[in-house]
C-alpha cells in the first residue's frame, strides 16, 4: 500500500509525455476514443499511443481535470487554505504503475517527479465499539514500527487464542494466491513456479482456504472472533464486493 507524493502529476506525466491531443497525428489511420481521464483511462491511452504512433487517441473526460480520484482540491477558509484529497487512500501493486512509465516512456516514474512511499502502518481499523487496531507492517521496519506491530499482534491475541498466528497463516495463504493469481489469471501470463505454493495453500487443512469458496466461509473456518473476521473482510468491502 503506497501513498504518492504527486498524485495529480501522475496523470499529467502520462498525458503530456505522449501528447495525447487531436493534433498529434494528422490524417491518422486509426482513431481511438477513451472514455474517462482517470488513471485507468490515462494508462490505456498512453499504452495505445506508445505502441501505435499512427493512431489518434482522444480522451473524453467530464471534469475539467485529469486523474480521476488521483487529485486534490483546495478550500480557502478564515483559518487558511487546506488541501483535500479527491478520494484515493490505497494504492496497490506499485510495480504496475512503475512498469507503465517504463513501457510507455522508457523512463522511471521518479524521473517525472512521481515518488511512491510506503505508509507504515497501512491503515487503522475502527470497530463499532470504538476499539482500533493498526495493520499493514512490512518485514523490514524500524524499532518504533516493530513496537507498534507488536501492539497490534497482542490485540489479535486478545481477540482470540493464537489470533496473531492465525493472521500470519491467513496472510501467507493470500500472498500465495496473489503471487499465482496475478500473472496467471489477471495478466494471462503463464507462471508455473507460482503454482506449487498456490496449490499447497489452497488444499491444506481440508481445503478450508480454497479460493473459489465464498470468502465468508473461509473466514469462518479460519477465525473464531468477529473482529478478526471483520479485519480480514475489510479489503473486499473496500472494493465494493460481498464477502
């Protein structure tokens, strides 16, 4: 999970570096219209423009700015000027963004001023009873972050017996599913070395974590406490899916 230092600059770099305008190609052999100037639309337009230079790419955007949710706006009050983000809070799969710049521009995103820094912890979960817990600690962290992580692990153990250990096993399974699912099923790129860990995690313990099961069934078989289940289902609710 990453917090970008220059959200809007990401949109600007993609559009300006490829000059996606109606004057780019005179008498273009092909014309493509991309509806929406959010990050997805800009990425698609940039890839088309870089791979097919003879194509006229037009982006249709309802707003007066590009970037979609990756932007900000300022509000002036009697106490000063305050900047508000338009919506982004989680940025997943950092490498996908880096590859986009490299593939389309031949340069790193940092060369355009886009720097992605990891948030530690990634986020805080707030339960309906007011209880909170911080999640999302990478392996290599400083001493202060280690103490914060241990505090979270102690809370997991207070929710249920061996809660932190169960969380580790759950994260190990989801990591194997991601490492196999991303290349083979999402990118449609065969990656055989990722299958053994995928199959092991999917079939162990009577296939309780089989990825094609409803996620709620997997969580019921993995955790005893409602809070641990809620922590593990938050990511699905975040993207608008049913657990």
